[in-house]
């Protein structure tokens, strides 16, 4: 009877991933613990899977996607009421979205148990910008821009990263040299260990015809290697001015 109940999720094994902190940066390695507690019956766990997940906007609505996934263990037997703790190092990929605006990122831990409801644990992350991306945000603010929206959106043609989605940051002009000349600047970031590649779309102020035909938009690409705010501000300002 206990085996039957466990197979439908009653008295099943449970799993809990304990993180040292929910705040992470892309590129970091997080050391965590996976705590497994046996249920009312012995169960064979095929794998312990980890998935770093987010959601992105499509024409049909939001769709969940794995940023990364990996397996911690295979072929584990958990006895009734047994407590098992496994240490795990989780690499946060550089293309993990930043959790600002309408963006969520979470780690899902799942025990794969044959003929049973797979126990799961979900831990939401606070993903902060890399140092270079934070410098970009600070430099844009000094140039007179304010972050208006941050959204993960579908990129079906792989224009930017080859991924199914990108995170787009939309900035509106509030003050400074570009006020009155631009509607907005949109940034798509591709961070890496040694540099940050920015895809920049500049929307100039124009008439109805230019907006309908997208002739008021200009695109460029900028590679950021520094975290010096003044240098990055000058680099971004020159790129925007050149294409404004």
C-alpha cells in the first residue's frame, strides 16, 4: 500500500535545495546543498536534475525556457525517512537574464522517480547585472537616459545571440544632449568573462511616415571591456551620437 501511495505522490520523497544566498551574478559559481528526505517507502531515484529557468514573451504569450540544465546524481536509492544531503556547485551562465522589470529567474530541482509523481523544489533568484552591465546602466543614466522597461523577448531568427530569446533594455531620454532628438535607445547585452557585447538600437524622433517605415531606427554594436564609468559613458555617447 505504501508503494502505491508513493507512486501517486502521497508519502513520496521530498527535495529541498538550500542556497547560501538568492542574490547571484551571471558568471558566478554558487555552492548549494540538496536535501532529500525519504517518504513512506523505499524509492529509486533515477536522476537529480537542476534547471535554471526563465520565461520570455512571444506573440502567443509567455513561454518558459531552460537557461541551463544539468544532472547531479544518478541511480540513488532513498530509504523510508532517510535524510540525504548532496553538495552541488551551480554555474550561473553569462546569458542568465537580470531580474529587473518583468523578469523572473528560478532554479528548479527535480527527483526523477519511476512510476511516481516527481518531487520538485523551486528557488527564485535575484540576478544582478555583471559589473560591466551595471557600468553601462550607470553611464546611460549619466547621459540622461532612464531605464523604462526590461523584458525577455523571443528572438526566433537568432539576430543577437543565437538563443531562442534575448533580454531587451529600453531607455527613454529624460535630459542631456540627446533630449529632443531621440525617442528611445534599446540595448541587448551579451555578457562574457572578458567583455560585454552590446547591440544598440537608436530610435530617432521622426514623423509618422518614418516611424511606419522604420527609417527612424539605427542599429550599431559596441564592445565594452571596461568598468570605468567615464570611459563607458564616452564610448556609448559617441556611438549614439554617430547614429542619432
